């Protein structure tokens, strides 16, 4: 890829996936997404698993698009840590 590695998928993809999940929830029920319920779900094991898998899969997508595997993994790890509240992996 020209211009260096594109770590944008890892940096923004979990938020994108969470936005789509919120939209799908709204479209399925017709109800607004309750911010407190959303925050509770995000802090739950299920929410953290969703975000962890999202970050991992977007990291894989970045590699498939031509990014360096180590750079993509590091970006995915940092982003996942940000969203889940985990400590980022040591680089």
C-alpha cells in the first residue's frame, strides 16, 4: 500500500461494528437504544468478547488488504484494549 501501513481498520472498526449493532437493535425493535443498557452490555463479558473478536477480525482484514501483520496486530491490540478497558499488550 502506498503511504505506509493503513491501520485505520483497527483504529475505527470496533466503533463501526458497535454502531451497526446499535442500528440493528433499533431496527429490530423500533425502540431507541438505552445508553445505560448499552454501557452495561459494553462492560459485560459478552460485550468485551464482541469487541475483542471485532478487533481481531479487522486486524486480519488489514493484513489481507496488504498491511504488515505486526503493525496490524499491534493496532488491533491497542484498539481492543481501548474499547474493553484492558491493558494494551506490550510492544
